[in-house]
């Protein structure tokens, strides 16, 4: 059932949410298909401590040329989108 849902979403070019008990291969099939098709995959493993800064980015204080500055560092989602990757939100129920 999951494989047919995945293939339908690929053909229709839409997002997909896979649900099911742990250990049935949801993550493994996405990794396999992304590799098979030649797409890179950004996997984001959620936990109760995942922050919005990790996902989207944040300003980081730095010293550059002797001056204190704030530099924007992209998070996982932004990096994945910029690279054109598939983005896998793993264990999203823990977010």
C-alpha cells in the first residue's frame, strides 16, 4: 500500500505522509527510491528537542575582520530546498 501511495505522489508531484508502526520500512523505502531515481534526500529526524532554528535557520554571532557581526545560517529545511532535495520529516509525531 505504501509503495503505491509513494508512486502516485511521484507521478502527481505532491507531498505525501506515510503512517504506520515502527520498523515496517517507511524510511527505508523513501531512501531507496530517492537513490534509485537519483534525487538527493535531506532527512530530518524530529524529537522533542527539535527547534525551529535547526529547521529554518538562525543568526549566529561571529567575529569577522575584528568586528562582531551576526551571520545567517540556514537550517535543514532551507538547505534541502536550496539543493532541490526531497525532504523526509522522520518521526514528525515527536515534534
